[in-house]
C-alpha cells in the first residue's frame, strides 16, 4: 500500500483567539441518505455549522454497512463504513425513529431550535412522516428547509425515485458519455450527487444570508436533474442553434487533435501487501490545442518530420487523421512511464497529465504539499483520510473538525442539552425503540 504517513489531526490546543468559522452558531438537521444530501450537509459542517444527522435506529446496520474488525477497537462494525464516514465527517449522529409519534415530535422540537433542515427523500416520504416544510414551519417560522428531490416536487416525474445513474441518464449526460459507435455509458462516478450537494450547500448559505437581511426563512427545492443539465450547456446550444445532435467521442474532442489518453510503460511494482500486478494499466492524457503545441509535441517525441507530414501539418488534417496520429503517439508513450511523459511534455509546453489511481493520489507530491487529504482519527476506524473542501478561506480556514460520527454519538447532546429531556424520558424512549445507541436489529 502506498505510504500514507500524514500527520493525524488531533484536538487543537486551547487557543485564546481561535478563528470564527463562517457558519459558527448555525445548526442543521440532516435527514438525508445516499450521497447528494450528505455532501450538502458536510460542506456546511466543514464551514462551522453544527450538523445533526438523524438516522433510523432499525436501519443503522443497513445504511452504514459492516466492515472487518479493527485490531484493538470495540466490536462496532457499523462505525467503520468508509463511505459513510467520509460523507458524514464533522457531524453528530442522532438515532431517532421519526416514524413513531414520539420520534416525530422530537424531530419537530429539534427543528424548532435549528436553522436549516435538509432532506433528500422522495417527495411523499416527509409528507407521510409529518415533517415536511409546512409542519416544520409551525415550530419555527423562519426555518430554512432544503429538499433535494431527484426530479422536483412538481411535474410528471415528481413521484419517480432515482439514484445517480438514473439522473445521469435522464439529464442527457449518459448519452454524451461513451466511445465512438458505442452505447451511452454512466460516468465513472455519480456526477449528479456531487454537483447537487454543492449546489444545495450554496443555496442554503444564500437563504441564511437572506434571513439575516430580512428575518425571513424559506423553502428551497433543488431538483438534482436540473442541476446536472446545467453542466453541459454547449451540447444543448449545439442542438438549439445548429440542430446538431452531439455524438459520443470517447476521449476525443469535437475539434482538437491530438486529444486523447495513451497507454504508457509500467511505472510501479506489484503491491507487496496485495499481490496485485502493478504497471499494467498506466495511462497519460495529451492535448495539443494548436500548431505551436503540436510542433512542441513532435520535438519532444523526437519526430519533428511529422510537422511537415501532409496528414498532420494543419489542424483540420490532424483531426481527419486521428487514428494514424493516435497510433504514432501511443507507440511513443508505450516506451515511457506516465510520469516521464508528463514531465517531458509539460517542460515542452504541451498539456499532459498522468492518469493517477486513487492509491497514487496519497503519494503525489502536489497533493501532499496542498494537504488535500486530512487524516482524522476515528475511534473505530483509526486514522481516516478525508478530502478537504476545494476552496481555501485565508481568514477563516475550515479544517475537518471531527471524524464521521459513531452511531448515536449525539443522542445525549441533542436530547439532554438541546431538548432538555430527563434521564427517565431518555430511558423510556430507548425502551420503546424511539432512540437507540447501537443500531437495533428490528
């Protein structure tokens, strides 16, 4: 495994003048599942908000998953689900059964002392539970209530359910993704989730600013489909203005050549701890956007005569002969590892970048220097690598303040400190399955 010797974040020493985070004092109720909703709320948590994630007691094991036991840790496998911990870093966990009347009442009481509620269930769910915007507004008139339906709360598709692949397909993104003469493909990741999560965090902060100016809360509807359609406006304009249906191009560009991903020689050894073969899937991206970059690429490859070859002398000619061009470039990259190609071509003024694997990111010198990964100690998983938000605020840095929450970790804080329940109240709720500390098996 690649060396990950990055310092684990420890609780900060007392600071007489700690920076005030942008969302300090804001409380968020996170009633979300899957990916998009948790992304929205972890951005708010990173910026200083107190985010309370409401989890179903009887589904904790299902939603979190079970992972192998860590040596020396308590036997709580539901706390070691890496995806859950990444998506919910910086939050507190409240294990509350909102489907029970007392659970619903506690949810509404919590909303009454909070600033934002975030949910991404299908439109009927929160209404059936009695915790939709109309109900929450009864307990706090200036609440900001953010819904993230797949297709919106109105229209013919309002009741349709979907995960990332369905939204990628319905938005048209899958139609644009794929190889020449091949079928539509889903993107390598569920782009709609990350896109919608960041849109939602921005919308929530905009509503907070509006409330500070006017005293008014509001309902925010963020249709994930509509957020994704906005990311490929060029294709839509091509249809609307030119009547041209965009074709799937694989790694090629509509007008630039060379523009592709090329196989390289092996650059690393098999991983000793796994026995996996290394170096069999090494690639580099290369783009020469104009004649100057094309000539620089030819010089770097030691093939300057190509600049005078009629097939490649002009941009249009290069585009029309991409198969021959890609074969020549691929033959050259196959004799170098991807990092060598990147170094040689970048020095020559040509855009080239090694295609890094997720494992290689941990060792990449630029990523390490920028401290993109912040390792935070988790009580059941140990040092856990979180990706920092991409923006950096000079006056109010936003470190990841705590790991993903152990199940039910926030029960006492919410029930005692915020809702002022007694010990007897809490024990009665626990006995009735309204709350839980380990996930219940029901």
